[in-house]
C-alpha cells in the first residue's frame, strides 16, 4: 500500500517530516510531490532518508514563463536548485511537465532543460480548469497531440528519458494514428474507484485527487478500511465514469476511459463543480 504526499505544497507544513516518518514506520510505501522551491540542504538530507524518489514540476525551460505560471519571481531557479540538491543526496527526481496555453509553443526548451538535468522520468499532464468556462490556460486536443509528436521525435533523437508517462490518461479513441503507439505506451489508465483514493487536509476521502465528489467519508472519524469497504468502486467506475462504448472497447485497459477529472471539464461542463 502506497501513500503519496501531494498538495498544494506539502513542505509548507512544519510537521511534514514527522508525518512522513510516521507513515513510513507504518509500513507504507511513501512518495512525495513537491515544487522543490523550498528545498535547502537540510530538507534534502531529510527527504533522502525517507523518500527514494520524488516528483516535482517544471512549467517551462524559459525562466520567465515558469515564474509567470508560478506567480512568483525566482520560482524557476529555486526549483532547479532544489532538484540539484536532491540529486546530490541521491534522491531520484521525476518531473511532471504540466501543459497549458502559455508553455506549449516552446516546449522543446523544457525538454532541453530536463535533459541537461539528467532527468530520466518525464510525466506529461494538462492544465485542468477548476472553474466553469475557464478559457485562458486550457489547451485543445490538437495542441496536446502536437506536443506529444514533438516529444516522440525528441525522444527518438536523444533517447534521454528512461520513462515517459501520462498519469492523466488520454482516451485512445481520439488519438491520431501517427502517435497512437506513443500514447498507448505512455498512458497510465484511469483507475478511479478501483484502487486509489484521495484524502484532503481535513480527512475527507474522495475517489481521486481531481474529483471532489462524492465524499466517501472522513478518515478522522472513521477508518479508511471501513470507508473503502462500503464503497462499490467498480459500479462507480462503470456508471459514473465509463461510457458504454468504453466498456466494449478493446483498449479499455490501456486508458480506462481517459482521466475522469479532465473529461469532466471537456465533456460534462455542468458537472465541473465536482472538481471544486
């Protein structure tokens, strides 16, 4: 059983390492997502004792774009410094590249940066709107597939990444033929309702970190085991996420119907409040 510390920014908590140590002592396989901007020598040492690997986010190879999207001057250099400190302490660093309208046009600069940092695991996600009718940052399928083409070509040329993954899976039925194999190979199928749950800072448990409804229970008052045993995740997945054509599709195990959180923003806009 694994536990991923996500955010917000987990390292903002003054008691983070106490919590992480307790989780590890419970026998959990723990993992950390951090923007790396708060990491100094001391924190890097502490992380190395608890986490064999972490995942951080780079928003662009261009300092100005990264800082603009982070809404903080200096965020880019802080993230790079944090990555290098973690690597110095032999922590394996994976990077998530979140695509949006502001960084797609020069995406090769991000690939170049990650290659220079000797990053071997690259995850690609898309910006997910959390407000109805939000149009500034989301990108179209066409723009996304253009980035995938560029990444496939970049990887073929440099062979710099040991692993490329799409943790926000793409519905394979909409993927252009020429990049189908790449998406098929990189997709991490949506498993909402099946084997993952999200616990927020108040203890509320939901089927995934993007889907905020239904709240299945609260871990402060009820054990996770009891809450999960009462949740029919298979039925939820089949009736609340997958479409009929998904259930009959040959490739269902390779995409799981695509990311439910992302699908809500593009197909069922009346349900966008489920993300809030």
